[in-house]
């Protein structure tokens, strides 16, 4: 038995909708064949963007999309991706499979995608192989509405009006693929580069994000915050969930036993300790807690599916991934007073994708359905809650006078009885949806696209309590009015 107590009168901080953000990199089939098929494709599209993918992401209210990387960001030169497509420079994607990148998806296409998705843009700049001038001119090209060489170039390429860049990352993983820098060197480079990320619109301030730590590298956060903290709005954190943190053999998405399952869950839950550790160091140099934590790469990382390009990072997505998603989002909600944004890696066809495509087919993964269950938490107030019992993780949110609760039972094989006590509320109308399946490795395929989908679920309601019995490896969303 697990007991959850929720004080409906004690409203805490607002949960940023950007915590439920996404990440798209020029990696494998995330962009090409995933988001973008081109204007002449037989696959239904609007201006080259796949209609089915766009509509699916709009349904979960995707709030923000990060692009163009990832490691690709620090070898991406934005001028290669503008102008007439037949004249755009081709390059080798050295990080991801050594394939040819034809740059047919560039700045204009990205903002068209954001327009169709009705989401904010998070653009990642090139520090590793780019110049200050290149980054400065890109920001001018995207955001300046007056008369200048870059705005004239944008208009010549069909972009009469400037775009809004909500977030801008100054480099990515500069401790590795972004230049193998030491923290003090990167911190000085960050100070220099960010100077030229100008705010051309007096009504909009670009949120500047510094490259943060690789998981438990607390020294990186300490040094970068000390040297450059006053010049940033946020600092990133990357942490991938890998069974036993074994990079040499990460196992397969659909093939695992109970031990590997629990190892995956344990590595996922390590996110909380990482967040606590980095926040302590951030607070050391930022007493006012102005700088936000940005977890802009997170999710499971397994061996690629057999027969696929190792550089494309294509993996299936099971109920185990759904548990990682729900538990991680619960952690982000818990620390939402300091976390401004998080971005699952990645949106389509890469790592813990919410969508998989194959030619003209598309499927929604169990992780997609978790995001669908959790979308009610966006921009809502966190309610004070307490959990007794080791197999449940819960978050609560208030929206338009209602209350929304998500509860996860991540036990591999056992159901769990749950009692939720609501202090200060007698529930009137209660509805629930559950994501569950008979096995932890259950997943959707192109032949069986609805093998794992949410379903209505009946809960027991008394004067001030809701009770239920959750199946193994399941997550439920409960709406109370």
C-alpha cells in the first residue's frame, strides 16, 4: 500500500510548460524523414513538414523545440542552410553516421516548423568550430527587424519579418564534442560569445544558456558559474539513462530482464541527486537563485536496433521507457522552482523518441503517451504533497480551478494499491486515464501501432480520498473538478 497526501490549499511554484520540451538534431532520421520530407514528397506535408508528425506533436502541446543539436550544433554553419536549396553547401555529418548533410533543412525551415507546431524556438549556437562573428550575425539574421546586412539577407531569402528566439544556447557539450574544453576556458569563451547575442527587440529578451555539466561533473558547474554565472540566464545539464551506466554495452530497448529493468529505473532516478548537487553549486555563486537549470538532453540510450546505422541512434520504445519518462518528469516537477526547461532526446526516430516513422507510416510510442498524460501540468501550480511508500512517484497540478494528479507504479511485476488523501477538498467529478500493458517490454510497431495506448480507468472516490490498484509498470493521470 502506498499513501499520498495532497494539501490542495498549499500552492507552490508554477511549473514551466518548457519542462515538457523536445530536442531535434540533424542526427539519423530525426529531421530528414522524421520532421521533414520536402515539399515534393508524396507523404502529406505542409511546406515540407510531415503533417502526421506535426499534428501528433500539437496534440501534446509541444512547448519548445531545440535545434540543430547536440553535437551537430558545433559543426553547423548557419549560412550553409539558407538561400536556394539547390545551391546550399553539402557537408559530412561527422558525428552521426558520416552521411551527407545537404542543408535543405535550415534556419527558415526550422522556424516554419515552429510556426506549424505553435512552439517556441531554442536555437543552439556554434562555439566549437564557429566564430563570434558567425554567431552574432546569425542572431541578427534571425531577430533584427531593422535595416542591416543580415536582415536584408533574410528578406532576400523570403523572411520579411524577424523571428522570435526564445532560448539561445552558447555551445553544446563543450567538454567533449563541442571542443574538448576545460571549464575555465569554456567559461571565458562563453563570456565572449554571449556578448554578441544581442537583444534587437526591446520587447523580448533572449534567454541565454551556458553549456553545463555532463551528469556528475560538478567541477564544471562550479567553475563555469564562478567565472560566467552573471552573464547567463540558465546553465544546462545532460544525463542519459543507461542500464548500469555501461556505455560499452547499453543493452537493447526491447530485450531486458527484471535486473536490467531495475538498473534502468535506478539510473533514471539518479537524476534527482544530480539536480540537487548542481543546484547547490549554482546557489553558491548565485545567492538570488536567478540562474535556472536547463536539462536539455535526457532520456534512455540503448544499443541501436539490429540492422540499422549505428550512427543513427534508432531504438524502439517500450513501457520501460514510459516509466523513465514519467519518473523523470515527476523529478522535474518537484524541482520546477529552479528548472525552467527540459528537452527529451529526441523527438522523432532518435533515442527515446516520442514518435517513430517509416516511410509514410508513423507511430506514437509509450513515451509519447506519457507526455500526453502529463500535458495538464503545463503552466499549472504545484501542490504540496507527501508520499509514503517506495513504489509510487506523484506530482500534482492545478489548472482552471481543477486538480490533476499523475501517479506511477514502476514495479516490474506487482500491482500496487494507492490511497490519495485530499486535504481541503471533497472531489466531485473524477476521471482517469491509465497507460499500462501486460509486459514491461510492450511497445507499438508499424503493424500494431496501438498495442500500447492510454485507456479510461475507474478509481474509487470517497469524501476526501481516491483509491485504486495500479497494475505493474503503469502510469495514471487523474483529473478532479
